[in-house]
């Protein structure tokens, strides 16, 4: 994997750490669903537990982003790891659905802390022209974790002879150990491009940029909504595919393989994302990927066999691979100076709002119309995202951060000319 210079190793170490933490979470989420089923939960209760995972982060994201804008990012990483490991371990010992929901919330808070710190490091240490690539590489860590985690959960969890409660608890303990192992890569992560140790964000202004100013900046709200829709689709797939598999007679091991197949397709997408951006432009790529994801997600509602479900999930994973890294770049480049971490935190707040509302809505729909209904709902949400993504193609100036195909842009202040790339239309600020 090609890493931007200077400081070639920091992004690789960050990707490795993110792979372990995301793998732990991706293993724990279906294990939580299976353990809740063993404790007597129905589809609605699964939706509530999945929503609680995002409830605590919903209130913590902006304060964490404010702190990161005016200080170091790296301390959030081990804090996040500790909370993820704690949430996984205690979910495995919980004997009631309320306790499982509470520890699921702790797990979600840890994941948020890690992601805010990690995304802020990537934004702070990447030149504008490198942000699409670096965020794409960073999110490969998430995809690798999403590939490994469900397979591991499927191998550990067994429903034979009433063993689901015990084996799902074992999967949660393994997830806790996996999260704890990620700290082995958390060294010398936060570095300046000159290779010196990073301190507080010296360029951040003392005055706080208001949340309203950030949200009304062109490109921020649309990037947030697309990210919300894409993450909601991924989250509900992880939480509800075990329920779909249970109803269609698909074993937990096969469900784990299906979820990992989706994640593998996402990795393939992100490896190919830079040439796709050069071919289509960032805006067109986001619009086409959201449209394709909408159609494929609705197709999961059809009573298809497991092999066809695998084909649908592979295509869906490829389409969903675009939204997260490109929405990160869009929000970072659109955000006011000194508020990029807060803007990323607002994006994560939108994600968590979707993770609260979407599973709750999915649980209600599943209770009323069956487990296929949530996937139809996700198809509609992604269709709206496609319509929002395509709007910049109609009359938006070429220099806008969420515009269509990037164009070369002169930077006389820095004494250089940016190459035509998907991220060269950033704010023009030099890398930190």
C-alpha cells in the first residue's frame, strides 16, 4: 500500500490499529444480536439494542471534536480501545437485554472516540491533494475489520444444542481481546510532516466556529447525509442479516461469510477508488454508487437463495465503499479553518443519529411487515442520497469542494501548481 510522504509509517500503523478495532466491533455486533436472540429478544428488541450502540456517541461527538481541534488527537485512540474492549467483555457476561443494551452503548462510545481521533489525524497530516487517497486507505482498515469480524463471529457462534448463548458470549470475549491488541500499533501515530512529534494544533484559531456556521457551509450537510445513509445501510446489514438468516434457514457461519463478502467488495472498491475518481469525478462517482446501492439493498428483501444473496451483497459492498471516504474529504475540505475536527465530529454525529433512528425504524418495520422491510427502507434512503449527490452536477462551480471532475488549480501563495486530482480542489491550505 502506498503511503503519503513524509512519515510513511504513521498511516500504515493507523490502518492496522483500525483494522483490529473495527474487526472487534464487527465481530461483536452480530454476536450481540445472537446473544440477544438467545436471551429471548425479538426483531424489535434487536433494533433497540442496535440503536443504543449509537446513543451515547450522539451526545459526545461534538465535544470530542472541539477538544481535538485545539489539542492532540492521539490520546483518543487508546481511550477508544479501552471502551470497546470493556463493552465487548461485559456484553458477554450480561444476563439481561437492558444490560446488553447499556454495554453496547459503551462499545459505541469507544468506537466513536477512536474514529474521531483517527480521522482528525488523517485530516491534519494529509496535504489537500492526498486526502482522497489517504482517507480511502484509512477506511480500508475499517473494511478489513468488517471482513474478518463477521467470519470470526460465525465460526465461534453455534446454534446447535442450545449453545447460542454460550458461544455468542465467547465471541464477545474474543472481540474484546482483538480490540485490546490494537494498542500494539498505536505508537508515533500523530506526527507532523517534518517528522517531529505533534503537539496541539498550533494553527487552530482561538475563536470557536459555531456549529451552525459549519453546517451551513456548502458541502458539509450533503456529505453528512450521504455518510449517514451509507453507514445506516452497513449497520442494519450487520444487525439484521443474522435475523434474515435465522428466518431463511441460513447458518451463522454462512451469514458471517456473506457479511465478510460485502466487506471484501468494499476493500476492492477503495483500492480502485483513485482511478474511478479520475475517470468519473468525485460527484458523479458518489451519485452512481448511491443509486446502485439503493437498487441492490432493496433486492435483499427478495426471497433469494444464499448464493444470490452473496452476489447482491458483493455488489452492495462495492457501491457502499465509495460514500465514507469521499464524504470525509468533502466535509474536511468544505469546513472552515480551525474546525475540521468539529466538522468530522458533526459528520459522525449524523452517522450516529442514523444509527439510532435507522435501527429503531427498521425494528418497527420488521415487527409490522417482516425482516425484509428494513432493506426496502434502506433502498429508499440511499435513493435520496443519490439525488442529493447528483445536485452539484447541475451548475456548481468547478472549484467547489463537492463539484464534479477536478481541474488544475494554481497556488501562487505556495509557489506551486496542484496537479489535477480529486482532492486538489481543497482549501489551498498547506498540510499541517
